[in-house]
C-alpha cells in the first residue's frame, strides 16, 4: 500500500511502490564501467569540439576581408569562456547538490519534470530538469529593489556584475592547450598570453572584493552589511597568503606567464619531434620523455611545491567563499551580503561562485598539475598515431592534451566539493586565525626554504625537497592518532 503523503507519492512515482531489487555485483560492475567509459568518451568529444570550434572561427575570419586578426581570440573566447567555463559552472550547480546527496544518503533534487515532452512526463532524469527550472526561475522572477537601495541604485546593480565578470575574465590567461597546428592553422586554446599572467590573476581577484562590499553596503540592510564586511575582510586576508603560495612556483619556473609554466612541465613540440625522429632511427617503440626528473618523475609544479599547492588550494577556496569558508553568506547566521537581491542579480552571485570554482581548478591544473601535459607518453602518441585516419600525430596529441587538462580540472573541482560537504562551516575567528597565524607563516617559510634550496641544488634539489615534503605529509596523515572519545556511560538496568 502506498502512503498518501505528497512526498511518498512522488517518491513512489520515481522508484516504485516497493524497494527495487539490488543488482548483482557483475551487473553493477558492468554498468559502472560502461558509465565511466561513456563519460570519458563525452569528455574526449568535448576536447575535440573546443579545438574544432576555435579552428572554425579562424576559418570564418580568413573568409572575411576585415578580420584584423581577431578570429583566433574570438574562437578561444567562445570555446573556453562560453562553452567550457559557463557550461561546466551550470552543470556544477546540479552536481553539487547530487554529490552532497550521495554523501548524506539522500536522493537529491529529482522533482522537476519535462512534462511538455512526450515520454518524459514522469521521468526525473536524475534531476537534470532542475537546471532548466533554476534558469527559468532566475530569468522570470521579479527583480525587486529594496527601498533603502533606491538612492544607490547604480551601485546596487553594479555589484553583481563586479562579482560575476572577474570570474570569467580570469580564465583568459589559463592555457588549456599548447600552441599547435590543428587542421592546418596555428592556434592555442588560451585567450590572452601576457607577460604578467599571475599579476593579472591577483588584480582581477581583488576586484571581486568591490562586488561583495558594494552589495552589502548598498542594500541598506544590517545583515547584508555584516556579510559584506565579513567577505571583504576575508578576501583581503587570504589574498596575502594566495600570493605568497605562488612565489615558490615563480622561483621554480622563473616566469609570471601561465603558458610558460605549463610548457615547462612537459615536452615542447620541437623536443617531441626530435625524440620521435631518434626513435624512428633506432627502431624503438617507446620514445623517451626527456622532461621527466630522474628519468621517471613528472616535472609538475606539485612535485616541486606540494605545500605551496595545498596552501594555494585552501586559500583559493577561502577567496571564493566556498564552504567551509562561507561565513559571509552563512544562512544559519547572517544570511549573506546578497540578501536583498532577487531574480537574475541573485543568480549572478550564485553562478559566479561556481565559475570561480572552475577558474581556480584551471589555475591549479596549469601551475601544479602539469597543465595539459601527459607525462611519459607524448612522443609515443605522436609517433604511433601519425597519419592515422589521415591526421597528423600532433593533432591527435592536441585532443588528448585538452582531454588531460579537463580531467585534471574536474578532479580538482571534485576535491573542492568533497571539502565543502566533509567539513562543517568554520567560525569567523577560526577563519582569520587560520589565514593570519597559520597559513601566512607557513607560506613565508615555504618561500624562504624554496629560495635556499633552489640556490643550493637547482630544480633537482627542489624535486628532492618536494619528495621529502610529500613523505612528511603522508606520514603525518597516516600516523596521526585519532582523538580518544569518552566511553558512553552504561545505562542503568531496571
């Protein structure tokens, strides 16, 4: 018998009146492998699509007399900002709720239906229609402006843009692929290659402070003002640590440009051609990767700077106000700096958080996880896949490199989401203490130690230091004793 409560009735529509039969281990394993294979195949298609979209824009620009050389930039903006960042951030709004539901043994959002499409009326589709429902709600909900904000209406409307725009502009300096020849055109999936790349990141990240401060102040609401003050103090505090954590990476790579940092973590196109030619001459199947350290260790930033990578990821999560650093918008405390916003303006604040998550993951991937590089196998891929289906080996490698970047970026996003739902929200005094009294001294010590070791032993010395730091981190995690909880008092027997 099915209960008549609305929740039970809707649940019975989704899952049936009775509990389903648990599948066998073989069926579950086959379904899991097939699902992950389909997902990786989809990411591989997206990798090809980003390159093809940029190449299409370059071809269209070649057909127009007055192109002014803007077609490569327009193509990369469309491919990276509008497709990669925007679509990923939109899907993350649903992934965040679904992953949290899995961790908390819940179903998650599954009530929205595509009733106007035949055959999908009673199908939850794993909650995906909620994305469309949320977008339509933000677009058509009343744009309410409180009475106290009428005097500062311009600044009140400007605040969401100052929070939203920098999140997308930051991805302009993230290198998703190396400079390559794809379908006869020379291009690179990077919007802007500037000499001051890291400084550009810090400058635009500071602009977001104005958005939160203006949102809290112009709302004429004491709770929103308190949230804006919290956000401003938190962002300014963690910007110091955020900058110091990257000084070690600047010492390792000797450049402020993110594309140079990514390039130095693997083989260049010229070195791949040379290695492939030598392998063809000697007849070896596997081609040696001369970018690895000690003959086996990838030259990734996280190998040289493990403490810097961990501190940067924590500081970046505090910088974008993601839980457990979300006291500026804590619903159980002060509600937040965008309390008085509604409609699309409120949606801009929300989507900016997920876009910033994508940007942070892209920056971490480019600096610390080797960027787009595939260690050990890049020359072998070029040599073995050359002229397969009439396509050069470097074109095949380009697709796999973009695929590698996306997979690494999604892994960092997954880690950030796990941290959000695994840790409770910190108190505000704990956040300030962590930033000023713990992370700042450790980041200063890391800079001094990195500079000393680099002057003493160069990159090889930094690699040895990084391995010792990883050993210390794993030993600390593995050997740390669990806190001894008091034994429960025995209940009196009656």
